[in-house]
């Protein structure tokens, strides 16, 4: 599943990018004569510059993932980049950590992340970076066994750290950075 159409949400940014490319590549074969002439319009250039100055921030929230347990958002989208706050293995229905140890908590944390991604119109394939926080680094392989069920190919970049403690006595917390829009892997 790819992201929801970002041109609807980010139409101005997409238009700006397109016109900028055309302006910089006037000899590009697919540029129409009309678009080439528009590139040199002072009114259009002023419009593009003013639209480039403002980035839009959007807060992502869903009841299908646990509510934030502090003063932060489940996720924030700026331009085409989504920052997903660290997810614990908490059941969204009761706000408690799931039972079953680190593998059960890892699975629930990734399910929670998936619901937040879905709320923005994305999926796991849009994730480009994760950070895994572990209460015990000896759980690293157990976390990887579950992680591979959600990220099976073209793995995102990742860092993993052992920390002194996690909120609510959690065993694992996972945060992510994702990109909106269709993602095509280079061959």
C-alpha cells in the first residue's frame, strides 16, 4: 500500500517543484512551450517564492494506537516527512503494556506504529528510519525476529540502543521517520 495522494495535500509544493525543474531545465524535451514561457513570468516566480516560504505541519492522531502519555503527538508531518513518536507495546484499548515479554511488546509497538502510519495514508514501506530503544540489549535478537515480520525487504535504516529505563517499565520502544507519497526503490 502506498501513501495517499500527496498532490492533494501538498499540491502547492508539488507545483513549485515541477516549475522549478522546468525553469532549470528549459531544454528538457518534455517541457511544453507554454510552460517554458510561464517560467519567465515575474508574477509566477513571485508566487512560487512565496509558496516555498511556508512549510505546513500536520499533527497525526488516531484512537487505534495508544494516546500519547506526555506532552507530545503520536506523529507530526512536515512537508513530506513524517516523524512517528516512540511506540511502546501498549494495548490502545486499556493503555497497559501487553503481556508476553519483549516479543509481544515489540509486535504491539509495531502494530501501533502501523496504525499511526495508516492514519497518514502510509504503510511500513514508507518508513525510512527507525530507532529501537531496549531495556536490555540481550533482547536484540528477539526484537529482530518480530521486526522482520513487519519490515521484510528493503529494510529502513536503524539504530538500536540500550537505555536505563523506558516509560511504564516497557521492554522496547520504537520510533520512526517515514516519507509520504509513493516510494519506488532504485534497482
